[in-house]
């Protein structure tokens, strides 16, 4: 091994070992018949999700739209083109899915892990999805110290 290769390897290992771990959670996704169709990598603190098929190809992604008045997750294809968005009622855990032209295309129910059981407009069960959960916020205001 050359001296340069050794230095590069040492730097990569040092940076890799000292970098804080990213809070990423993998959720396997299934179709209505229970067949594995892919998975989602959820980055809850960053408000991001990446979708993959069973061959580990990235097929799409989404992120929380911080500018929206509602809890909204914008969804994109792997090439970056907008495919739609999801509006989430965090109180009831109900999710409504819209196309990129704002037409309602389905709904679902969000569990505590980020998995969404989805249905089309006729009520037919569709493949699972996943959405990043809103980072937890303090439920009370901190008291000033005297």
C-alpha cells in the first residue's frame, strides 16, 4: 500500500468514526397480498424519506414541506420530478395523497413508525408507503429561571 493510500484510508476512517450517526430507520413495504415490494429509509429528524424497490434501486423520495401550514410531505420520482404530496393529520394519523396536479388519489393511516397503510379512492388496499414523522417538540414551555 502506498503512503498516499494509507493517509487517505486513515482520513476516511477518522472522519467516518467521528461523524455523528444519522438517525435512519428502514421500513419494509408490502403489497396487499403480503409480498415484499421494497423498502423506505426514513430520516425522521431531517424530515426525509427515500424509497427503494426489491433490487435496491432508488425509485423516489419525499421531504417535509416546512413552508406548508399543514403537515405536508412532498413526493418525487427518482429523477426529481414531482409526483404529488401527502397531507397528514397528526392528531388522527389520517393521510390524504394528492397527485402533482392536486387531485385526491388516495388515503391511508399512519402508524407510529412512519408506515402508511394506503387505499385508493374506491377503498381498495394498495401497497404500503412510508412518511417521515414530525420531529418531537416539547409539549410545554420551559419555565424561566430566577
